C-alpha cells in the first residue's frame, strides 16, 4: 500500500497542513461587547481566551453529520480546536436521511446551513454544484495523485471530479453477511460459516430453510433477501450483484441507461448481466427456485423492522448489512429480552464477507458496493480555510483510528487496513474496503424507488426479470435526461 516512503511522508505532511486562505464566519462579539441586554449580545458566544483569535473574535464552524453519536467526533474536534485557537466547531446530528438531504438543499440555497457536512457518496453527482472543491492555487495542497495514494479507489472515483477534490472519506462502508453461528454449527455438516460464492450460498440456503404451515410459512428461513418491500438493503444488494456481474450502467455520454439493453458479454464473462443480477437476487423470493427462503409474511410480527426482527427472533439464518447493523441487532435483542419475547444470543452473531461470483483461486475479481458518507464543504461557507482544515484533521490516521473505535466503521485509508482487518468481528468490512466500488447515481431517491419496484414486479409475478429491468432502464434514462436538462423538468418519468 505504500510504494515509496518518501511519497507517504509527503502525503502525511500535506494531510496535516493548513489548506486555505479563509474568511471569518458568524463572528462572536468581543468580550467587552458581549453583555446581556446589549444589541451585540449572543448567548451562543461565550468568550474564552483559549479559543479566541488575536483580535478576540472566535470563528464558528458548523458541522452536520448523520447516524453517528456525538462522541464519535468529540475527542478529535477538541484536539482540532486546541491546535486551532480561535475556531469553535458546533456539531448537529441527523437520523432521517431524506429530511437531512432536503434541509441541506434548502439551507444552502438560502446561503445558510453547515460549513462542513456529511453527504452520501450516491448524492455527489446530483449536488456537486453545492460543494466547494479544494483550491489548487495554494502553496501546499493535496493533489489527486496524493489522494489516490492515501484513500481507496472508490473514494477517488467519487470525490475527484474534473481533477478537483470535493471531499474526503472517513470510512468505506460495505455490505457483508450477518449470520447465526449456532445454526451453521448445528444444521450444516460440512461448514460452520457462510459460503464465499453465491452458488455456495444458494446450496446453504436450501439446506437451512425449513418450511411449515405457520403464518410465516417458514420455521427457519435460510437468508433474508429476494424482495424489496421487507428487506432494508435490497436495492444495495442488487447494486452489488450488478457490479459483480460487470453491468455497464450507461452509454459513453452517460445520457442513457444501458443496464437492461446491453447484451454484450460483461467484464465478468456474462451476457445480459443486468438481467442475470436481478434474476439471482429475486430467486430467493420466488417459490420456483430451490433457494427460495423469503416471503411477505415472515416480517409480519414487526413490519417496520423488516428482516431485523426475524433474525433477532431466530427465524432467519442470514441477512445482509453494513457495520452499523451490529449495534441495531444487539439493541433489538435487548428489547426482546426486556419484553420476554424470543431472541437469539448476541454471541451467536457472526459476520462473513459478501459472496462473490468467482472464487479467489479462479480469478482476481472481487467486488462489493461502496456506501459511505464523505466530508464536504458547502460552497456558501464563510470559513473555507477552517472547514477544509477540519476535514483534513478528521481524516488523518490518528483521527480515523479513534473514529473506528467509536463506530466500528471500516477505514477509508490504505495504511490502516492491515490492522483493522484482523479484528475478530468487524475485520471483514476492512478486508472488503479495498475492493468496494461505487455506482454513479444521478438521483439516489428516484433510483431506489425504480429498482425496488423492479424487484417487486418480479417476485409478485407481474414481470419477468428482463421486462422489469427494461422498464427500470427507461425510467432511469428519463431521470438522467432531466438532471442534465436534456428534457423538460416537468417530464413524467413514471416513477
């Protein structure tokens, strides 16, 4: 991962150097002026000589983040403020992604909102114009080549646009299998962990699944995938399969979707790869396949929790999830314990790599989906220098080690992988981070609806995989053309 020591030393120096010429945002009044009852008084501006600049005015920087608890950043931000007297970082947490995205759009449009914020990597294409890239005319800057030496390729693909850096990643989240270790020990004769290939997974699901006449129709389901109405990560799982099958999503100009119409042999050696990917995913939700293991009634006890509740109750052996799912599952187990309801032992939760199409001994191609929240700077910020310095500090090796300990999210840096991938439980995510790949998405919400509908059309026997994907391709093409203003924004894409 480190080609030359000299190069790495240069990168390390750059990643801890001041980056910008900056202005001052929302200046707090001097202590003599900050008196209650006066026009200059602001209750959110306590004066502290340790955090005030030479002129006695503190620079305030607003940082919006999602999902993580505040203590995931507290130690790093305190250290950053100590190194940067006169800068105060204020944090705000969000948990609803849709509301968060809408809020960002509205606040930035009004010239307000955060200075630094998290943005999902699938939002970057849609919201690029709202972001301030790292300037290239400073004495010391991180060049795209330096960025690629430090961070994984997926981050470079997402965050380097037109040779400018638009953000830096704190993690490289990816999907893996969460499984019940007890079932694998007790019910499978030849192995005690999920298979490494999809063909192996299909065989294991067949062996594990036990159907019955209960309302759920399963005494035990082998794997909780195959549908989109009651699977949290359904669309991401389909994206992963499409990446693995080598699907070409767009034409050369990226004006038309091609994931259904491209019949050429893919990089994975498969014809009609998009259709094959959808067929494999939905096979787990169709009774006509031997690996059928998921239906619409198995989540009936707690529909809002989707596949999580059946897994916690011991009704399904495997589900897919990101690193944060572990905390969700352990909390759900505690809730079941308190209410006296059936639950598995949290020590029986295992994590295994995302299955592949080809084994490592037969080829070098390994793929999983990159889904993460890089840090970016709003184009409307009044403190660009401080904003980018904060991002730099939060993505240093020391800061990301602290972040990982707090969140279990896999590192975004190449130099931390070897250490993290040896961890007993969460090492799988770090192991997969180097070969995680991104999809270029023009509107994440519309895409999610389109592909979720395609999955449901197949499992409810409304459409064949080919028909469902052709319909999805038309809708995605319409979304692209609207985003690129090639057609009227009033065009109905049928979503």
